[in-house]
C-alpha cells in the first residue's frame, strides 16, 4: 500500500455493530467480524498501548495528594490505589472524577485535572518495548492514525522516541476539541485518512473510551489489556472487543485475523 502521510498533528466517520465475540485461547477473546471491507487504517491509542500508564498514575497521585494537603488532609497511597483500581476494574468514567469525588471538595475536579496534567509527561523509558517492532510491521500494510485523549505536547515525545515516523494521521483531543469516547474524535481520524469505519480498526486499552467509543461508529476493535485496563478483566469484558490481546506485539496478527474474517 502506498503511504500518503501528513506527519503532523492535525485532524480526524459512521458504522455497523460488531459481531458477538467467540473465545480463542487463554487471554484472548476473538469475535469473527461481520463480513466487511478490507482494512486500510489502524487507529491507535497512546496511553497504555504506546506509553506506560504508570506515568499518568504518578501525576494523578501527586496532584491528588497536594490538593488533599491544601484542604488540610492527608492522603494515603493505599487509599488512592483502591479507588484507582476500582475505577480501572469497572471501566466506567474518569479516574480524575473518581479521585475528586472521593478525596476532594466539591468543585475541585478541574483543579485536580489541571494540576495532574501539569505533572503528566512521558520520559523515553515510558515507551513500551513492543511498540516500535509492532508499528514497523503494521506500517507495511496499513495507514496508522493516533487517536488519543492527550495534550498536544505528547507529539514531541512520540517524535523523540521514533513513533511519529510511523504515524500518518493525528487526532489528539486537545487539538481536535473532542475526547474519546466522543465519536467526533474517531470521525476526525477517519475523515483525515479518507477511510470508512468498515475499513478501520481501533487499538486501545480502555473499554469505555476506546472499545465502546469506536464501536459506536462501527469500527472494529482490538483491546490491549494493560495500563488502565482492568486489573482482573472478566470474561464479559474480554468479550466486548473483537479481539483482546495482552501485548502490542500481538496486534499485527490480530488485525490480520480481522482482515481474514471480512
């Protein structure tokens, strides 16, 4: 496939429901996709699949501890972790909202969000080791778009770490003005690439924002179970995406499997 890339953060359509999943081996849930068109575009999340989510956790912990202290209290990390893991397990709603509701005063949610974002960065060591080999393999067959709830400066980290050279299109929430699971951010990527939902697959690590958000447009999904994915995913959760994997190294084969199922 010829690769026509814009290579700079910029911009980024509408669908068909995913087929009921079938199981395939330990640790993966596979749904034979309904017959569709050839896959041309892989949409890719950043936090979790590309970068280790622990760096966001540390930023959120630091910000929450500081605001609790400013309100005259003390936050134990164990209490923070319980709320963090419960929200990851449920795969419903914002981690920032959960922390604000549990530990802070009414109206502190935006303060928490702003402060956590000011501490949130990805050093080179945060890059997952399976990312570049997987992207190299995927880029030989598909266009690749980043679709992520991130600040625009994440693009600098992706350039620094050799990821951006594999990315053809960008849909960064701060630039697009919409965040997953809003269909607008997925639509933005599809429009930018000129690809219909039936010809796309989204790869992400959250059910609420990634899997369900993409499925609303009829985009097939690969769930990477790490980072902000549940600590102990249930069978029902593993059945939600078309395919669930535990490493980005397994994504090229997962997309190919969806390709063959069309």
